[in-house]
C-alpha cells in the first residue's frame, strides 16, 4: 500500500510493480513472436502513450513508432458509438507488420473501426495489444492478440487512462469513485 489516494479515487486496481511485471512479459512475448521481423508500433492516442513508452523498451526486435488518434469518447465515461480518425498515420504501413497498441478495450467500437481501417491497407500483418480488457462490456467482436489484464466493469484511470483528461499521470491504475463520475 503506501499510496495516498486522491479523494475521487476508490482504490488501486493494478500497482506500479504489477504493471511493470506484466509489461515485461508482454514485451518478451511480442519479441518472440516477431523474431526476425520488423514491427511498426501504432499507439492509439492519447490513452496508450504511457503503456507504449514502457512496452517499446521491452521489445527487442527493431521497431518504429507511429500514432493514430480517433474520437469516440467525448468527455465522459460513455461511448458515443461514433468513431472518426482525427490524426492519421504519418508513415506508410504497406507490407509492414503492424501492432496496434490500446490502453483499454471496452465496447470494442473504437478497435473494430481501427482494425477495419487496417484491413483496408495492404499490410503484411496486423495484431492488437491492449493493456486492459473489460470483456463484459463488449458490443463488437474484437479480441486482443496480447492482453495485459482482464478487469471488471469499473471505470479506471491512471497509467495513461483519463477521466475528462484527468489522472493520466498516475503510475498505477485506479478505480474512480462513483460520485466523481457525472
Ligand atoms: P471502446 O470503443 O468502447 O472499446 O472504447 C475504448 C476507449 O474508451 C479507450 O481507448 C478509452 O479511451 C476509453 N475507455 C473505456 N473504458 C475506460 C475506462 O475505464 N477508463 C478510461 N477510459 C476508458
Ligand atoms: Mg483511449
């Protein structure tokens, strides 16, 4: 323990140590699977940037980084169902191995849109790596190839994840208290 929680947070769900341990394991697994290949790591902004920075440093095959930004969540805790690309990839991905990095897979609306977008390009392969997964909430059939943790249906923040842009800087993942969500 020893973590002094903000009043809007209920409890720590995944500690800094657990995150580091799991990110190392994911990096090792990805490095084994892509041995002898080169990877393009594509982070979905903004939530994935902390996870991606840590994960990349645990990957031992050559990789480049790019980012995609899509809008789906306005400011609150509910998905609008409406997805659009607001920042496209900078580099072409044709004939490359692409690994999409997401902070959390919730309804699957965002990721199924992104996976469809990738399927429309002539890429060598595309896989998905999500730090967190809330399988109970799924509305679209999306399964991550690499998953950090499966979590219950609660709204979480920290380690890149926000609530109305707050709490991304926390080094752990915490459950936000019900009274803080409007
Ligand atoms: P989906 O399209 O419903 O799968 O939503 C994915 C996006 O919703 C994620 O990239 C997050 O930005 C956001 N999201 C879903 N659940 C949470 C949560 O518990 N905390 C913070 N953001 C979340
Ligand atoms: Mg996000």
